[in-house]
C-alpha cells in the first residue's frame, strides 16, 4: 500500500474532482481515496480512465457509507470507478451500521469473491475495534482515523492494538494544527523542525505522521501543495527529540476559540503593518525620485 493517498472527501464532497485527481496522478499519487458518501467515485473513475495507467499501477480505496445494502453499494462503487475490484474497501463509520458484525461478515464475502482485495474500517475507536476483533474471521487491513498531534495521546492505545494485529493505521485531516488550530503549542516544535530541515510546517506534520508508522490521506486543488505533500517522502526523518517535542506539545491540546481568534487577529495585523510599511517605503522612494 502506498504510504500517501490523495483524498476526495472533505471539501470535495459532491463536487466534480476529475481534474484534481488527474493532476494528482500525473504528479505521482498512486493511492486514491474516495467513498460512497463523498459522491466522488464516478469522478475518480473518470480520472483513472483518462490517466491511461494500467490497473496495477493504482491503489484504489473506497468506503461503504450505509446508503444502500453492502452488496448493492460495492457493486455500485465498482461500476462508478470502472474497475472489477478495489484494493481496499472500508466500513466508513461504525455509527452508520446497525450490526457491525453482520456488515463485516459481508465484507469478508467481498474479499473472498474478489470484489475487494483487502477490507478494513474507518473511524473505529479502541472499544469498537476490540469488539470487532472478537467476531471477525478476517482481521481488518486498515483503520482510517482522524489523526494529528493534538489527538495522538488519546489514540495511542488504538495504534498499539492495531500494530499488534498487523492493522495499518491511515490518517485523515492530519494538518488540523495548521488548518483548524493555528497558534497552538504544536507550532513551536513544528516550526523549529521545519527550520532545521529547510521544510514547511505542513511537511513536518506529515513527517511526524510517518514517524508513527501511519499512512497519510490528504488533499489539495493546487499543484504546489500536492508536490509539497509528495516531497515529504524525500525529507530526512525527524529526530527522536523532534518527534517527542511535537508529542509533548500536542498533549497540551489545541488552542481554544479565544486563542485561535487572537492568533488570526495578530496575523492579520502583521499583514496590515507589512502593507503599510511597503506603502510608505514606496512613497518615500517616489518622493525622492520627484525631488531629483
């Protein structure tokens, strides 16, 4: 399984992402992540067809979101994606399932029938995974979860149990410290590591995810950001001290609403001050030229 995936959920739900997926494939993403609920499977399928790549060159993940029966859903997903089988089929969320054991039994059938090469789960917490393992004949290949430095401590036991059973953890929304919680305690150690590596804070957070043995699921509409994500694989590893510092900062929790607002206001004021400085500098230069 490729260690980084291009996701088509989040802000893309219900939108035509064909061009973005095509661009992601062209830049080097080979792992594509979608879901029944996202409403993007047909666009991922169109991009796959347009790429001209052989099926073996791509790793395709989709998810059962409970909108139809499991069998109807996987057949519908395969049709929209234009493939005979997906590489990974996930139960999207345990909260959407009336009987997880029964659903998982049907998933085991999909694997046996060749409709899914691997089967897994998403958004399962520690107790839910423990319960599933009691009845499962096939151990889930993957558990995809919301994962970042601010919730690592609460997920640590889940990651350890998954590792014990050979279950790969995948992470979505790992950039939350930047996109949702800017100005928090994680910023300092992340920025310090970024300075040492000559990398961006975004790349450091993704490198931190990799340091935990976790697969990255991320997305963007811009070529620059896609390249930024892919280049994480070429970065030197974070030191043990850097990882520990990010862990420790993350354990303090994300900034509260007041702190986030204060941070954004301060950032905006810095931008205003910079614009004013540039304006007055330009005025000074122009007045000097006029005197000459």
